[in-house]
C-alpha cells in the first residue's frame, strides 16, 4: 500500500492530526479494532458508509449484513471505491481491502458472505463514517 500513489495523500503528521489514535493504528498501521467495539456495528439506517480518512463513499447501507463476527460486514463496495491486496501477515494469506482514494486499511474480504456476491467485506468500524439518507 505505501509504495502506491493515491489521489489523496497526506504526511504522517497530517494523518495523525486527522485520525484518532485508534483510527491511525487501524487505517495507517493495518491494525484491527476489538470485535463488537464500534457503534457502527449497530447502524441500520439507510445511507452511505464513507472512509474516515478521506470521506470517499465506500459502502451502501443496504448491502450491510449481520455476520456475527463483531465487525460491520458488507456484500460489495461501491464501484471503484476499494482496492484489494494480498495480506500475508499473522502467518496466513488473506485479502486486504483498502480505500482506493487514500489507501487507508479498511479490513479484509472473505469468500463466505451471502448471495449475490458470496463475499464478506469485514470492515473495521473505526475506518468508517456514516451519513444517513435524508
């Protein structure tokens, strides 16, 4: 992620100023929030989830589902909003998903989601903001 250039770039100091310490650890340090700790897990209104790092729209609320994992889960991102890379950390191979606009780590993608995609975008809630549809 770090070698790639993204439309939105910031210095490390700018990221630290914009994000909370937990957001910084997750989004810039590829961390993971504690399961069940984010209020957005219980968000059920219609609207759009955006990147906390750059405000890029990422997921429509209608594609959010309850996976039972403790993190917000989605079927599919908005077209062109995320990019995936291979994550070989922690002794396993996973697919990491990050914001295509700023490169911030969002979470991981797993092939165990519901139809129609069969995918589960398991996203750290601290990496998201939510805007309700009016």
